C-alpha cells in the first residue's frame, strides 16, 4: 500500500467532513457504513478519505 498516493484523515477529520461527532464515525465504521481505518502504528489510525467520501455518497443520512 502506497500511503503517499492517497489522502488520509484522522477520526476528527472524518467527523468534520461528515459534520458529525467522533462517536458517530466510530459507530458507522463498526456497522459497516464507513470503511475500516488503517492502523499506522500503536496510536495512529487513519481513514482513506476517498473511500469515506464514496461511502457517504451511498449513505442517505449524510448530505455532504
């Protein structure tokens, strides 16, 4: 996986994009609405923002 060719974001970044809370992001990740994040290290987790935006286009609960 080439992490440099993609745009990555933290849980706070995903919450800002979706205009929701951090808890909502984790809940929607857990239920499969949002893609799984990638663990970069013991305390570093990132979402592929391209995948997040694609998932949001398919999710009718979020309009952005």
